[in-house]
C-alpha cells in the first residue's frame, strides 16, 4: 500500500508522469484520497461526507441546466418552470431532482451535523473544521431560501415576504435594510432577479468552503466512533480501497431512496400551494417554509414576548439566528475532554433529548401557534410546545454543555482503536475487524 | 451477531430517514374546517399506475362543454391532446372551437382566428378583472395545476365536484350567491354546482351522472397537472431496479474489500 505513489506513476505512463512532475495532481489525489490514513473503525454515520459531496455536485449540475430554461421575471417565472416540466426534454426530471435534491441535501447535512455532535467531532483539534461546516449550513440555508423563491408560486412569494421582513426588526435601520434587500418597496421583479443571481452564485461559494472543510479535515484527520486518536499505523487503513468501497455502497443506498422519492412521490416534501402562481393581493391561509426550516421557524415564533428593550419581533429574529450561531461556539461550550458520547453516559441521553427537541420544534413550526395540539385540550397550544422546545434548545447548548464537562463521570477510554476493535463484544465499534474474522 | 450488528447500524440510518419523513414533514392539512377529501381508487396510483385515457378524454369533453366557460387551462396546449389519444384531426377540431386573438397583421390590426394545435388553451376571460366582473367578484382559478395545488390532490377535485349540497345545514349562515360545499375551505364556495346529471352527452355511451363526470374531470385534471407521470413512473421503476442491483453489487465489493483486512 505504501508504495502506491510509485505504482500510480509507473502505471500511469508517460503523460501522467509528465503532468505530475509539473503539477502534482496525481500525487495529491493518491496522497489525500488513496492512502489517506483513516481510522479503521468508522461506522455508516461516516458515509455522509461522501453523500453530501454527491448532493452538492448534483445540485450544481441540475441547477445549471435548469437555469438555461428558467426566466427570472415576475410575469414569466412560474410559466417558465411549467414549461420546463412539460416541454423541455426530461425537464421534469431535472426539476424534481433539483427540488427533492434540496430536501435530501438537508436530510444528509442534518445527519452529518448530529453525527458530529454525538461523537464530539468538533473538539480540539477540529474546531475550525466544524466552524467551516456551520458556515456551509448557513450558506445552504440562504441558497435554499432564495431557490425556493424562484418558481414564483404563492409560497415562494409569501415566504420571501415574511423572511425579508424579519430584517425590519433591526433597530433604527431595519426598514432601510429591507428596502435594500428588495431592491424596491415590495417583493417584486428586482427581488426575484437578485435572488436568482445569488442562488446561482452561492453554491460555488459553498463549494469553496467545502474545499476548506475538506482541507482542514485532511490536516487533522478524521474523528471516529471511539473519539480517541489513532496511535499508529495499526489503527488506520488507507482511504482507498476500504472507505471508497464503503462510501460507494452507502451512497448507492442513499441514491436509491432519493430516486424512489423523485420518481414516485416528487411532490411529497413540497407545499401544494406553491403550484399556484404568486398573487401579492392574496395571502395564503398559512405561510409555512420548507420542512428543513421548520425548527427555526418555530424558534422565531416562540419569542412572542418583549424582553427589556427587545421587542418580540427582534427577540424572535435574534433567537432564530442565535440557534445556528450558537453552533459556532459549541467547541468551547462543551468543556468535556472526552469526544465520543459512547463514553459520556449523561451526554448520551442529552444528545437524544436534543434530537427529539429539534424534531418537536420542526413539528411545532408546521402548525399555527394558537392551534390546539390535541383537539379539545385548550391548555396546550403549539406556541406552548414552542416555548418549551426553544428554551430546551438554548439550555442544552448554553448551560448543559459547559456544566456536563465538569460534573459528568465519563467511562474509561480504550487504550487504542485496534485494541477496542479486536476486543469488542459490547460496543458496536469493531465491525470492520469483526467482520473479517467472522467472515 | 456480526451481521445483526451491521443490520442494526444500517437500520439506524433508515430509521432516521423514516422518522424525518413522518414527523418533520408538516401535516399541512390545516385547511381550516373543511372536510377531508375522500380518497378514491385511481388508476394512475402506484408504481405502475397508468392514465385512464378514456376517462381523461371524457373529462376533456366536460371541461370544454362546461368548465371552460369560466376556468382557464393556461399550461396546456391543444397539441398535448395527442398524448391522451386524440388524433390530429380530433385535436384540431377541439382547438377550432376556441377563438384566439392574433396579430398584429400587415395593417397593424389584431384579429380573431380559430385556435391551432400549437396554441395553449384559450382562456374564457382576457384578464382577472374581466373574470371577476363576470362572476360576482369571484375569480375562477386556472385549472392546469389544481390537482397538485391542494393537499387533497385529485381526491379533493372529485370530492368538491360531488360535494355540493342544495341546502346548507341548519344554522349555517350562507353568504350571498354562495353554495354550500363541505370540502371547500370555509365550506362556502362562490361556484354554483357546475355539474348535473346529463350535463354532457358522452359519445361512448357512458351514463353522464354527476359522479361519473366528476370522476372523468378529476382524471383529466390529474393529467393536466402532471402529464409526465407515465414517463416518470416507467423510468422510475427501471432506475430503482437498476440501483437496487448496483447497491447489492457494491455491498459485495465492500465485503470482499474489507475481507482483506487481516
């Protein structure tokens, strides 16, 4: 394995050698994706990096081809999308891949983030790697929001109106900011045009930050389910062929699920109302964002009270953006030296509670605040669940994480990955080696 | 044991996926107090679902003879009718029943001519204000995408068309010119009951009951909303089948690769 560089050079022949001695791309690929030493004990939660890379590339490709047929004008945008669906060759496929691609991109990125939270992947020395990741999440949210406006349906228009209006909560300059964002005095053609421009631009910014994310990963090396550092070559295996094979399998499972939705339930995740052309004179009964924004939407609406000089609207906006910004400082909020939740008996529980809390917030975000959770039970409205969910979310990050590190009694860490993998009967960390021995 | 663990890990991924689908996705069915549409057995449902073309053709007839006097069908062109089995001459005959404004001609004047296959369905009103003026202020929506634009989908179309009641229930205060329909949000709709038995006469001899015409109309509007469905599904099961085989092969490759790890 260690002599792969030489192999690739000699097997590549003259041209490869000629290029490589001038621009060492082949050496680089071999080093970073061939022999890149990865801990030998990844489980399938480590598949999502590859899956996310695939989704980003898919979104860029389908997006570029959709842009060739799309018209960013308030009078023509909706019809141009329908023309793609009806008259462009395989246009329906491009558009359904792209719209459902957004959904699957977010499912994958949320799994990827919770994986990081569970196994402490954000801890020293991977703080910057994590922060690049949170940056990517923010960029993805901005991109998805603007992309959703482009078909210019009812939800596109009213979603854009609600979200851009949030900025009016900023003291003193709020209204000026909103006018500046709109490029006018209402969500109109200039808004649609700039959203199209930015929706085209931002994915390439994401791509750039992804490159930084991956470079940072290749400096520190990957975390692993045990959260302990590899102690030597016996703890790692070359990325290729082991993880390329594993990623390929995981990716195929993912794409199969994705294809099933694209071909058989392409509108499952969509909002029916967005198949009605935008009408500024008619507000829909309920304005709801795409499902992946629902937890933030619930947090936004949960702040329905004034706090000192902060009115409810500004408070909601601060809480909503705060819910993501807080992720940037998680590496310092979590004071525990132990990375993996496997050895943190208390944190493990609170991790699952946080996950349930986020799902609860998503559920709350999809309902009007004053609707009863159970029909006929007047003392429990969705806004109450929103209060609880939001409070717990911030309690988890701001209070629980710093305290847990101090008071939690962690389990003893295994001395090395290999040892743990070979001796494991009780943890699921050892699959790779186990499978070899039992196969 | 080992296989079991592997399976558990794999199902973990699946469970998260399913949980996301079931719980995070909003039940956007908060359509106020409206009655939930009754779900019907449509021929287009399922992985191998196909369009019920005879029914769609009858629905076309209902649209042209009844609905088209108020409702537009902007996204559909007359040429699209070939896809549901009309011959070129039949489609041309449908188009020619509509007058379209064209021009300007050599003199700079606009003129009327019968619609051609390349035209989109001609709307009954030239703009929203004209439509409202002719309909007591209500705006009959475009029907092209209506089957996708409501959470109840095609079932909603069918339930709405068959759901009109002559009399509102005791105690319901009706607005002027409103009809009672439990499936419509608010239960009061500006559209008067559009279909009555024998509103149209089907050339294939099918009895034109309200239920039959509603059924045909729902099939027709499903087709106008997603005309790509047959192509999508027939490509879909091949793609998924291919991916399943590929996944199995890649799993074998993965196992074989990892077996080298001694």
